[in-house]
């Protein structure tokens, strides 16, 4: 089978119903229609259990719940493909039975950004007074903020990006006033609201989450027509870098609530380089490792090497919160 099965066949795309997820599906639909101009696409939005839950995601089983329900629809044949933010895909469990990532889109900016309330003159984290309240949804960000500014009060804020920004601006009720917020640059860009970013954290200041900025296109392994269609969008460099990061994450048995950061880049000469970090939740303890791909330049080998070095330095105890 080839993509000649289209456009006679409808392509059903499963997605979360958030504005960001729908924007991502729009982007993918546009790319697919460049390959198959008459492609009949049906978007099937789902409000997942994790989207409805306002508490700590760890109590429900972690961010993996964002993708699990859509994966089950894919397995049952209710949809033909899914678009996932790779950083939401758990690293401590194997891929769901019968599903594959057939393609990764070219990676967007992986960096995190600082937002401040409308009218605030704060420019960087350094400008915030002691005791200021910074909101973020990620343990990884909280640990890295606390590492450089232990005097700040870092609080968890979840929900749609737009809703979070309304809380920051004081237009939605919060228990306490927010002085700043940290979000992913890629998400703001996809929503067309990047102008809200006041400061961009460089990689050395805040190491990104594994899979940051990358969208994965998932389908059933045995659906040759959809797999063939999606593979035409695959970006080899992104796939290689994400593979190295996720092999590291898998070896650390890291899930989406683990304070783990990892970022792989391809140097101009094609050489891979991977940095990994594991933090305690308050940022007071951390381990760091960086290796280059060397002669093999194999992303799986590179991910395993960085993982092994982090474990040698005590990453397991830090992840599990075991005191020295």
C-alpha cells in the first residue's frame, strides 16, 4: 500500500482538544495536504482525563495520561493517527502495542521563556525580589529555578496556556499573586503569542525537557498507507536527536514528573552531543553528564552512555528522593 490510498480514504487525526493541540494538528494537516492536496482529514478532539484534572498529575499517574487515551483510540481503530508533543510521551514504559512514531517534524525552539504580568517591568529572573512567586507546571523547571534563586516561591500552575496567562495577569483567580511564569517557547510560538515572552532562557541556564519542541506523528504499525504518508514528513535530524534523549530517559526510568532534563544537538560536522541532568525537586542536588557521539555517532549508544554516567553519579537516588 502507498499513499495512493488517499484521498479516497479519510484520515482521522486524534488529538487533545486544547487550543495548542488543535494548532499543532492544523500545522500537520497543512503539511500533509502539500503531499496529498485532496486529502480528506477529520480531526477527532478528545478532552483527556489529565485535561479535566486540576490537581497534581502525579496523583493520576503523570503526564502520560495526556497521550494514553488517544493511543487507545488509535489501537482500537477509532482514529488513524495522532500528533503528540514528544515531551509528553512517557519514557519509563514501552511504546503501546502496535503503535509507532512514523515521523518527527523539524524541531521547534526547545528553550523555556519567562513571562511577567502585563505592566510589569521585570526583565529577567534576577529582577524578581526575594520571595516573589513564579509559576510553572514542570518539576524540571522548578528545580532549575530553585537552584539559582532558592529565595523564590515556585508554585505549580496547570491548565491551558491561555488560562495560565490569564492567571498571571490576574484575570483568573489564584490563591496568591503571580510575579512571573515559565513556559515553553515552542507552545507560545504555535499559539501565535510569543510576544508575551519577556526573557528567553539559554540552554546553559535552563536545560530543556527530553523531546522539547518536537512533534511526533504516530500511527498503527500495520497501517502501511498512513505510515507511508507520514514518513514523507519525517525530519531525520530531529528523529536522531530525540532518539538519543529518549534512550537516556528510558534508562533513567524517567517519567514526565521526574526532574530530568536532556538535550541532544547535531554539531555542524554532523557529530551528536547529548547533555543530561537530574535534579532533586528543590534543585539543591543535581548530577550532570555530557558526551559526544564519537566515531559511531549512534544516538542509542550516546543516550546509554549519558544515562550510565548520570546513574554512576547517583541519579537514581536523586530521582527517588533518597537522602545521601
